[in-house]
């Protein structure tokens, strides 16, 4: 059963009060040997709202009677959830390429944008635009999100990565903390997006994304895949020696805690550049689950993590 409105309001309330609480995080920093990070919303964000990019592409492609931003917002919200449900993990489960998955999704976005009452069962092939028009539009969208103009590194994420790199440099290039990715994203994020953003991939030793793993957070399967990838570098690594951080309560916090990782929830509610995309997913139970536990393990910036992970000598 999905969280009720009351539960959502309770969670939002305690997160709002967190900055004034003065409470200490309940994780064990001294045990942490590996740090797992979510990507979208945690390390990266789109440079502009996704809907604006979709609309700009429609104008560039000269689509006849292009959908408005309001129409595209409605279409994207419905189409994205539909496609994530019927073909999970950006085509990974179905066995299709990420590009083909996005092509079908964008086609559905346009259809719903111009047919707002269309139901999920309505898979009508009566499409509004010609194949040539759609191909021109889709390529523009796909190019945008595969270019440096599509994404940016969030300031506090860059600060955390730079701080950990300085720590490594000051220890004769002996890495003190293993960094990796555990993310509900397409493979393209791992292989193209991170490298094109100032070689951001060089900060990480393992990369687990839902398309490759054929499983998505908060499932146990994707965290197991991530854990095994981390153990390649640290064979005796224990689950509770991994700290996972992300901006999704269900996917990142509850999913990681259930698997056995330590976890922090990154509250990005005040960041206008960050949006929640898979907000329909259920939050799994874990031992000790409570609103108080969430409160004790919520941060509002990765700068807090940088301070947390510094050794006593470096402080």
C-alpha cells in the first residue's frame, strides 16, 4: 500500500524541522569504508526543467501546433510512469536499448500531451506527427540530454568529491574511502554523462545503474549488485561498512537500510533544480523504521557528509 497523505505530511514535517533540531546523525562514520551515491538529484541535476527542454526541442524541430509546456508536463508525468511500469529499468528488463526506451517514452509523452484524456490502455497508433517530424524532434531531445547542456554537477556534490580527493592526495594517493554509484538511471549516465562533466567518473570505482542491473531501487537486487561491485575492490567489505546517500526516501533511504547499508536521506526539497521522478514507488520496511529514524538520518547538503567523513586529525 502506498504511503498515505498523512504519512507523507508527517515525513515532510519532520524534515522541515530537521535544521532546527540540532540532533546528531545516527550513522557510524568510523565504520564506513565505501560510499555509494545516487546520481540524479544527488550528484547531478538537469540544467533547466525537463519540460522546458522538451518544449524548446519542439520549437526547434518546428513541430506543427507544438504542445505547450503545460501539456508536456502532463504528458511526461503520465508517460514516464507508464513506461517505467510496463518496461522497467529503461528497457533493461525488456532487453531493448535505452535509446529505444526513450524513443517510445517521448512518443507517448507527445501523444498524451495532445490527448490529455488518454488512458493507460489507450495505445492508439494514430499519432499526431509524421515519422519525419517525430524523428527530428526526438533526436533533438536525445542529443540535449546526452550533451553538457543537459546536466550539471550540484555544488555540494562537487564539494564532497573535491574534499575526498584532497584527502586522498594528502595520503600519498592512498584512497581512504571507496566511492561508487547506485542509481535508477540508464547506462548512458554511467558511460557518457558522468565522463563529459569534467571527467566526473574518475571519482568513482564502481557503477551500478538500473538498466544494467535489470533491477531498480528500492529492490534488494540492485543493492546486492552494487555491493558485489564494491567488494571487487574491498573483498572483505561488510554491508554495514557501506554508506548510501540519495534524495529518495523510498528508493535510497528505505531501500538501502533494508539491504543492510548505512544510509542518509538527502533532502533536496528546497532545491528548485531537483525533481522527484519515481515518487509512486513504495518505501520498504526495515528494522527500526520510524519517522524519528528518518529525522535522525536526514541531511540537507552533501557538505555535511564531507565534514562527517573527515578524520579527527584532519578536523
